[in-house]
């Protein structure tokens, strides 16, 4: 059963978002446990990666150029377009916070599920997360009228827990556990990892459902905004890295579209405005539809072109 679920995980990710929307009470029950699930998701993902290779990759300029594109470049683009379309100050604040957010910690697991480089995805995720507080602070200063004071202590604690902690435990596993046993264990854990990812679209979409209960048209408006943001990030990420090959362009696209909105919410809290938590739920369905899109694009573009050859008589 785990093998079947892992193989078809892109479909189940999309269904998890739909199920959370259909059963908002169950989604609300899962929401408080998401930070704990996030820790084990990071740990299980990192156990399958060699820490020295991950640290070496984090030292590459390309990774930090991507992180700057992810946080700074897409913030400028998204906020400029939102302003041109006449977004309210509250919505503009929410969009700026989403755009500043680092990539989802589940990105490496999603990348692996569609055949992309999970190690590089992890490096891109960590780099974009480390840039987030500075970019988020600037965005809040630009779009928030009140004085801004981010909870940096809380943010640093979460970095230590969700990044440094799993990396340390993973390094100790490589140091003290025989490699054969570790590889066999990880083969099973990799299937569990993608199941843990299901809890995020399921648990984050509940608040968004409350808007639909108030007004279907308002809910559809937020859904369209969420789809537009994910499509924008995905398309720009794909096009900007297309010259580096199909895999790199798809990895950039899905990493740019995946946003760790839960971490941003825990860091900035009420400073993000009332529309952020709604937008946080609205982007779940388009975000977790992307793995299906990536798989389809990869299959289509990597398929060998067949040309008919005329044989002279």
C-alpha cells in the first residue's frame, strides 16, 4: 500500500487539499500538529542525503542566486503586478509575505516523487528560508503602516529545530549506523515521508473553507489569486532557468511555487494582516497540483521527437 501511495503521490497530494476543504473540522484538528510533523519530515528527508554534499552545495553561488531570485525577485514581480491590478493594501501585504516566504520544507520529498534532484531541492529550500526574515522585514516595512517587530527569536529557534536539528541527527545516524542498514531503513522512510507531506495541504486549507461558507464569490476570488500566484512563480521559475536544462528548470519552477507559508505565519503573526491566513489556505490546492503538472511537462518535453522519414523510391 505504501509503495502504491508513494508512486501516485502527486494525485494524493491534490486529493488531500480537496479533502481538507471538504472536512474543515478535521483540517482544524490537524493544524496544531503541523510543526511537529514538519520536524520529522525534515529528518526523514535528510537521512537520505549525505550532509557533506548538502553543505558543499550550500556553498555554491548558484544556490544563493536562486534564493535571491526566489525571495527578492519574485517579491518585486508579484507586488508590482498586484499593485497594477489594484489590490487593496491588506491583500498587497499578504501577497508580499507569501512572495518573501522560503520554499516548502516538503519540496525535496516532492522533487524526489517526480524524479528531480532532492539534494539540490533541499539546498535551495534552506537558502531561501535563510533569506526570508530579511526580505519579509523589508516587505512589511513597505506595506505595513504600523511599526514592525518580527519575532526573530522565534524564527531562529525554528531554524535550529527544523533545519539544524534534523541535520545534526542525520549526521549522527551516518556516523554510528551501518550504511547498509541506513539505506534499507531510508528506503522505507522515503515512503513515509511523502505521506507526511499529505498533512500540510489537508491541515492548512481549513481556514480558507470558512471564507467559502461566508461567500462563495469571495472564496473563488481568493482561490483565483492563489492560483495566479502559484502559476506566476512556477512559470517565471521555469522560464528563467530553462537555459540550464529541463530538470533544473522544473526544479526551479516547483521550488519557487512551493511556499512555506506556515513558517512565515509563526514568525510574523498578526503583522501579516487578516487576509494572509486566507491566502495561506487558498494556495494549497494549486501548490499541490503542481507535482502532477511537473510530471506531465517532464514526460512531454523529454519524449523523443519522432519524425517521419521519406524513403526514396
